[in-house]
């Protein structure tokens, strides 16, 4: 009997599956990726189980590592700057039913997993009082500083956050100069309040561009569970149109620098974010229901939380008007804590701010998340194209 041909080996790709805050996704090493951007996107679609082309409504991502909602469809591509305690991160935001990948924003929650990855790669060294690494995000061209806690050279696992069951390593994240991440301005429209189709809104850009609306103006109390909001088609349709109007008013742009159209904003999975706000009820400063933007978030993205907290400091905004106790800012730099109630609990933020000639200046924003490495290994790529297989073989 003649020898049968051996089956071709299935290529595998190294991945780190991790959780940062209330988001999960993959962390991939830049040096392991193909150079061709189209092949990188093909690889990400295989890894996460999203359509290779077009759209597939109702996709469950059963063939990949993504899991339905946008908070579990994130991939960070990372590299280290040689000889420095510094890394570069690039976020790919995927969606279950779409082949299109959004490269326009960062994720504050998932970023909390990056220092754990850096620690395992030897990019971060434990130091007195903790280990710190600088993270430059190429999507938004902003810098943050991540700090882990250590005791006697061992990583501390001492942090519990809303929306996560259990105690895990804590990560302090400091956003450096977060204003104008996408638009270059604190208030991209030039106003602290805009009228969007008869609804009062604040359009603001701190860490992420966001549209802030009063829950009452949309017939909501602001106490509704996320699932209840998502199950209201009239509310969601209205919210989507207001998001589009806000995005147009802010002049949001694509990666190539051209302005986003109304249709592109309507399909966007990342920008602008949008939230509804109401008075705090549990001892915080303000309450919110946050959208990502197509779906109600189970808690609150930290980038959006920092953006909302910054809006709370600016007199005349929708958020500032709802505070029971508005902070009084001075011309000297100060740290202002803001507690934001959300469906999972309270997000504690700290905004570094000051007034200069009556204008609000935001120098930084900080928050704490927990993080964990879920799994490390290699994922087989069963249906990779010949071009992707050849590219991976040459890396």
C-alpha cells in the first residue's frame, strides 16, 4: 500500500487571553504579527471568531475567543521600546457580527491588563512601593502610567472592583493630558451645552469623545438596568440618532483624517460614546448609564468615567448641573475625586484640574482597576489563507 500524504500542519499563533477591569480580550506581541495590515486584520478575525467579510447578524463567535458584546471583543497589540520602562499599545475593537475592525480608540478597562503582560515579559521590574510602566497608546496618541502593587517583591492581589467577582491584582492607571484625545479640544463644538434635535447635550473629549444627556430628557429615571434599556427599541433608536448628531457636531474623523459621515457614525462601535446621567442616589456624585455606543454597558468604561468626571468639573455642562456638591476649582493644580454610580457599583475617579483665565484645564485623570491573565498559549488557525500562513512562517 502506498504511503498516504501527511496532512498539512495547522499553523498556531501565540496569544495571551486577559481581563482588564470589566473587559476581556487578547494581548498580542507586535513582533509575532505579519507586516501586511490586511493580513493582521485577517488574523484578528480568525482569533476572535468574527466574519472574514461583510456582516453576520447573530454570530455567537463560537469559533473564536471573542464573546458577544464589545467589552469582550478587544485585542491589544503591544511592543516594548528597547531599554525603557515603556510600551506601545494599539487597540483593535472588533464586533461579533461585523468584519470591520475599529482602530480609532483606546480601552481604559482592558489597558489594566497590559502591565501584567509586561511583568511576565520582563518589561516591568518590581520597585519600592510598586512597579510602574509608561504606556503610549497609538490609537489616541496619548500616554498613561500603569502601576502595580508589590510587597517583598511579590505581586499583590488585593483589589475588588464593581462588576468583577473576587480579589485580584490592582492596577492604578494615570491618564496623562487626556483632553482632546480625538478632536484636540475639551469641548469640540466650542460650547459646554449643545442642542441636538431639541435635546440638551454636552459634547466633551477627555480620554474619549462623549455625548452626555439627561436621562429625564429621554423619559428615563437613570436607574434602569442595562438590559431594560437595550430592550427599548424606541429609546435606542433615539439615542443612536443623538449620538450621530453629537458626532457630527464634534467633527469626528476617521484614521485617514477625513470626517466621519452620519452613516459611518451610525455604524460605529467605538465613537462617540454616549451616556445618560441622573442625580446620585447612593452617596456618589452622579449616576450614569453608559453605552459603548451601540449597547448599554454592564458597568462603566473607565475612559468614559474619566470623561464624565471631567464634565462634572465644568460649570454649565449637563453633568455639572446634576451634582449635589459641585467642587470649587482654583488656579492652582488640584486633585478632585468624583464617584460615579453605575449598574455595577461606583467608579472612583481622580481628576487633576485647575482654572486658567476662567477656562478649565484638565492635566490628568486616574482610576483603579483589577486585572488577571486568563490563559496563555497558542491558538490553531484552521482556516488561514495561504498568504497569512506564508506571512506567519516568515516572521
